[in-house]
């Protein structure tokens, strides 16, 4: 399971750096390295970009896992180069950015957008499994997430477009609610489908259906 990220447009990164003259770069050796968004080669590429706009990179590191407590030790080891910087640019997921922020008083800026939690189905191809909605319904849906697996993110059964167990949006995709029904039937828990799930607050939603990233 990996946190899937993509690099922000450089103009956005440049705007975040603002008038800072010296920058320290932090990458992540786990998820961001696998996504080719925050490993060694990406940090070196970012270093070149930052220097082309007249800023100095005081140093850089790829922390093995930017979101764990060992981040503090890694930052301490590079304290001199970090202290020389005006700000820190982190090429890791949002969790990694916030972890770095915990241990530094300097401004910390993200270089990546965090997309979703996904699994690698084939080399370089990641499929969303959780959108971190904050209100998990898996107990009622046989461990299959309708918010991610259903293209319309329906919470109370399938739409009228499901045909032969396939989604009308993508014929190659199994209907999430057919999968849920079959699994609940096998477990003798079809009565759970009689419970109506309230309307969900979608004010901060992204999009329905499992998102994919292919590197």
C-alpha cells in the first residue's frame, strides 16, 4: 500500500518559495521514490530547477520514510545545512510534509500533491483503494468501498446502468455493488443492504470511481 503523489507545477512551487534565497530539499525513500516524485533523481532535478531561478540549495536528503519518527534524527544529522536555509521544500506526501514541520521552526513547503492511497496492480500502475473520506462504511459493505470502487460513489446500491455485473462507465470494471451483494450473500448478511446510508457530505470530494496512475 502506497501514498500516491504527483509533482506540483513548478510555477506553484516557485510562488510558495517566494523571496526565500536559500532552500533545503527533503525527499522520501518509500512512496515518493516508487512514484518517481521524490527520490534521489527527482531531488537532483528539483535542485537544478530551483537554482535556475536564482536560489541556492544548501543541501538535500532522501529520508528512508519521511512520515515516521526517524525523520527527526535525519533532520538533526543535517542541522547545519538546514539552518543555513530560509525554508524547506519537501518532496513527499502531505503526511511527510507535516512530519518535517513537527521538527523544524522554518517554513516548510510541499513540492507534491497527495492523490490517494493505492496498491500496485502491475509494475508502475497504481489503483486507488482508499480516498480517506473520514467516514468508513466498510462494515456495511463487506469490506468493499463503494466510494472508491463505484464510478458514481453510490452508497445505497447500484445505479440502473449496471449490466451483467459491469459498470456502465467502464465495461472493464466490475460493478462495485454487484461485488458487495455477492460477498454479503456468501456471508449471509444481505440484511445489511436494508440499512439506508445517509447522504454524504461531498464538499471536499475529488471524483467518483477508482483513480489510477501509471508511471
